[in-house]
C-alpha cells in the first residue's frame, strides 16, 4: 500500500499541539505522520528548504500545504491537500 508522508513542523507551543492533534484526527490510514521539532537544527534546515516561515506548518509528500504558505494550518486546506483520503 502506498503511503502519504505527512510532516508536522512544531515549535512545541499550544497552537502547534492543536495542529498535531488535528492532523492525527484527519489523517487516513495511508498517512505516515512525523512530528518534527523546529528546535532541532536539522529540522530547522529542512523547514527553510520547504519555505516554512512560521510554526506550526505541515508538508505532505515534500510539499508545504497551501495554508501554511500564508496563514496557519486549516482543516479545509488539509482536506484540499487530500489528508483524509486513503491512497490505493
């Protein structure tokens, strides 16, 4: 079965925790979720490469979710990114 790679970039704040919980609630069985700590220099470097400018942020399959490019994460944008749709 194919897997969807979901990365949640977190600074450990309450808003970040809410986002982690939202992603976990919405994720389909095909999702492989990783919560990444932005205090880790390697994670911070990866975040810069993806264009992340604020936390929390979410990347799905190596692409920053649209809502995370301007505002913060939203349930609608995560649905539009396919987070809740199983892969075949």
